């Protein structure tokens, strides 16, 4: 009333002015994700049971292009590098004795048979222990098994250096024998867990990763005698073992830092047992002549190289007077094998060759190498053995042997897959276990047979008998190939049915053709595709196959 009787309402307060929300700024690249967080994300367990597989949608394109996803690519590469480094060192443990241990053991008073046992027991323990490591992988995880194997190998190798201080002959042999058993058990843990880790690093590129691992395996066999002979000449008996044991420690620490604990839960263990029960038993594979013959090839291929380890040093004493020179002779074979293995894998995929032909040619080259290493008494230059055994002839023979080793060993897995009448996915686990067992068995019996025959017949006749055995096995493979003709029309049948081409078409294969008649695409000129089914195509294919 005091302002003239005008009842004025208070002015409303203006609404506060708000700014539009800005999108959050991304963290700088170096702070976007910490190292530990990215490592845990890369190895976080996912439902597909592949801890290393990424679960991000933006990484599907990377998976489809056979490249590791960006979120865990560097962690995978680092794990693969660590596995290959430890694999190289562990395989050099097996071959490091070849350049100096036989001479030192003979100086202590050991004969060739105990020396061969020391070499052979390493692979024997792997052959016995490897089938049981899968249980430890399921219960304790891959990281624990892998690191435990590396630690056992490192400790056993370093304790081997104390053998030179033992003067009692039985105690010296027992010490070396027991420590080689310890090294073999640790290698069984390490190798089995390494293959399991490689299979999970990138399931889309398992073959490539395994190929890289095979290169480190060949390098380990190659540098073992060479490095062992050099370190022995520099620091005596103990230095090679201490150096190799210490070299494993960085790989152990890196694996502990990168790989998290991956123990399986109870449900995952049950799923793993079901998958193992669904796979093809190994005894069913060995019942087939084609697979049995290729398994025997794997045994012979490893045993003939192991044959040289306890015997070659004594045979070339007049030429290679030092342990370093003996190690260089071994490196000729290992280097040839390492460099030729990728080329032989490519050659075995060619239609004109095929894996079986490459294997047979490789066995023939191995036999030729053994005939020249002696040289064999059956050759015309046998009466001039001392003159014929020159350094150039030895290097040429070892080169032929290494090339034949690469040709006969690289296509084995592919040939066994082609020889399996079951589906490849069901038989892959059994085939992998079979190959590992055959490799270890060959490494076990090679030094035993080599030491036994060299002590009683001499190196020249021992290598000659081994060459004749290789030739006989090559003839058996040729006979089986001509009997079943697996590599001529078998590739077409395998493409149609997913079955193995080494056996004639039976009822199961014919029913598979009839069931999938609509999907048949035959490249052969005189087999047509019918719209009403695949029965006519299957009948023609069966008649042509049986003829």
C-alpha cells in the first residue's frame, strides 16, 4: 500500500544457465591403461577357455586376419618370446654333453654302454612322464607346471657341474644318471606346458607359433654342442652347466610376471575330462598301418640323430682334436635342419610331391649320409678308410643327413592327418600325443643302440646297419604308398568328405558322400553334379577309387 496501492508480485528468479555437457577427455595413450591392468585384461579367463583370447568386439577383425588383438598382442608376443628362449635353452641341455662328456667319462673309466645310458635316460624320462603331465596342467595350471619344469631343469643342470669332483666310478655314474633323470622330468613339464600355452596364445595361428618353436628347438640342438664345447675349453667341466642353468632364470621371472595363475575350476576340469574322453584313443591310431609306419618314421628320425651323440666324438678323434671342433660338426647337421625345415614344409604342400614323397626322399638322404660318415665298409673306398674320412667328407655327409632329417620329420604331422580315417578334430589330440611319444622314444633308444653297436661292431659297421635299416623302412613306405595310392586321388576324397585318403572308400565314406551330396564340388572332369542328390557321384567315385 505504501507504493501507491499496487500489489506487485516478486519477479521470478531466472533459471541458472547450464552449459552443455562435454564428452570426457580420453586419457593420454601412456596413461589410458596401466601395464598391470592391460596384462590382467589380456590374460583374463573367458568362456571359450582360451585365457589369451580377447573378448572385445573391436578385435574380431584382428582375429579374423590371423593377427593378435591390439589389447593383448604385445603380451602374447612377449610370452611367445619367453617360451622360445626357454625352449632353446632346455633343448641345448639335452645336447650340451655331446662335445665333451664322452671323452671325460671315458677318462673316468666309463665304457660306451654306461655313457649311452646317461644320454638315453633323458628322453626315457620324458617319454614316461609326458602322458601324466596333463593331469598336473588341469589341477595346477599351465604357469605353475611350466615354471616348475624350468626350475627343475635349471637346478639339475647346475648340480651336474659337481660330477667332475667325484672320483669313485659307481658314484660318478649314479650322480650323472640321476641328474639326467631330473633334467628329463623337468623338460617333460616344460615342454608339455609350453605346447599348451602356445595353443592358447592364438588359436588362429597355432601352426605358425609351433613352427617358430620348432626353429628354437633346432637352434637349441645346434648351439648345445657348440656352446658346450666352447665353454668347456674356456672354463672346464663345470662352466657349461652353470651357464645354462643361470640362463633359464630370466625366462622363469618373465613367465611369473606375465602369465597369471590359470588354475581351472571344477566345472572347467570336468569339461576338459569330457573333451579328453571324446578324442580318438592312441591305440586305435596305431592299429592302422599307415599311421604306424609314420610313427616308426618319427622314432627312426630321432634315434638316428641321437645315435651320433655318444659315438661321433670318438669316431672323429683323428680329425676333430678339440671339443670345439666336435661341436662344430654337430652344428652342421642342426643348422641344416633348422634352415631346411620351413622349405620342406612348403614343398610337402605341393601336389606333385606330397608329404609321403618328401618323407621317403628324406629317409634316403639320411641313409646316404650314414654310409658316408663311416665310411661304410660296403663302399669301394672302404680299404682306404683313414684317407677317405676327411673333414670335407664328414661335413658333406652331415649336411646330407641334416637335409634328410628335415625332409623326413617336417611333413610327419600332415601325413598322419591325411592317414587318419577319423575326423581331424577328433584325432588331433591323440596324434599330438603320439608324435611327442615317438620323438622321446627315438631320443631314448638312439644312444642305447648306438653305444651297443659301436662297442661291439665299430662305428663304421654300426652306421652301415642303421643306413640299411633306413633303406628298408623307405621301401616299406613305398610299398604302402603304392598299395593305397593315398596322394593321387586321396586329396579329392579328403576335400569331399573330410576323411582320410589312405584307405579305400567304404560304407561310412559312401554314406558321408550321399549325406552331403548337395555340397559336393568335384574338380575331376568326368564326375558331374546331380541336382537330385549325390548317389551317382558317390558311386562313380567309388568305382574309380576301387579301380
